[in-house]
């Protein structure tokens, strides 16, 4: 892996790309105008790491790909020729491009590359990205940080030049490409649901008024929709929608019944697109229909 000494940094106006260059090692410098630049303008799609909170921890989305346009340039000085060059990813020391098997003889070096960046190129930054989202992320909204300290890709290039009758000199140039940090908010979810039954009066005197109520708690402020199945013990069910309210994102729903005979039922609810559900709640009424004073059938007329 290359070591850097006395690197002078130039911050480009677009994308925060850093370009660094080291002078010749010794003797006459046979290389001039050397640079390695990543052209990440406003219309480009810079590399990004996306983290989503799951089970109380930020997890990286290990998908997506990005293209980094990068250009390597240099010119020879005096009677020298550029005979060797390479391009590497600094942290892994992986070779991305070079002059080939045989030496070249160039007055001018000008190479353009479209570097494809995916999860394999970003995974060494996972722990740093997660730590940054723990610092900057918010539960209720998406956070995008274009530049985060130490969250970057680092490319280096060595260029070698020499005349026929002198030792070679080299020039090292480098480019730093910031990686955007995207911290997604927590997904809306129901954190608690309870189903209860209230009898309005005695359950032994028909007709009986009964209210089955559902109370929900969520992880977001009000204004979110909750959809759930309201299920009876015999398998019958209905789809219900309700909306949360308040800063704590609670919701309430109820269904009223007027029952005029003995029943033995049970109800539960299960939240759609969620593993959350309640247990069964019984509705039990044991009564006789209240008499209205008439007798039925009419007695026989024996007259």
C-alpha cells in the first residue's frame, strides 16, 4: 500500500473532490501537469451508502451501483518519455488499470475511466457509515449528508518517466471521492394494539349493548393510516382502516352492537403488513328476551 508524504490538496468546486499530487522522488523531475480528477458534477450520481433502521440498529442496503468518471493526465518533460503508469483503489490496493504488460513511450498521458462502484467497493466503509447514521439519523425523516469525515473512496496513480540516459523519476497523484450518507427514517409500525369489550348494562338482560374497542400505539406522530382485519371466532372478518392522531401517534376504533339473545362469540384483530395481532376477546351474553306483556299463542276460544 502506498504511503503519502507532504501531499498538497486541491478542493474542486464540484462535488467536494480532493486531488493530491506528490513531487518527483529525486533528481530531475521528468513529469509535469500530472493530475487525477473525479468529475462528480451536480448532474452526476455520486456513490452513496444507505442505512435503514431495523430492530434498533442501522443496517446497510447492500445494493445499487454508481459510476465515477475519473481522468488521469500527465506530460513528459525534456527528453523523457512516460513509460509506465497505474491506477489503484488505495485502501484495498487493488489495481484498476495500468499501461499493460509492455512499457509504453508517451509524450502525453491522458486516460479516462468510468469506475463502477457497488457494495463490494463500499463495504469497507460499513462500520463508519453506521456510526455516522447513529449520530445524524432521525426517526421521523430522511437525512442525507453529502460529505462525512472518513466516508470516502481514495484512488491513487503512479506515473513513471525517464530519458534514455538517466534514472527514472515518478509522480504520485490521488483523488478522494466523498461517499454520500443516507440515513432512512424508521418505517411506520404499530407498536401495541389492544382489544377490549364493554357491556352497557347487565349481560343477562336482553337487549344488551356491547362495544368492542381497539387502541393502537405507533412509532410515528399522527396522520398515519392503520389497516387491520377485525376477525370473529367463526372465521368471518372485515377490513378496517383508521388514522393515528396526536404527537404520540395513537389511534382508537370501536364497533357497537345491540344483541337481543344469548351469544358466545370471540373477536381479535391483526394488523395488515405487520406481525402484530391481539389475542381473542370474548363476548358472552346469557339472557332471555324481555317479555312485552303479550302471550303467544292466543288461548283457544271455548265459547
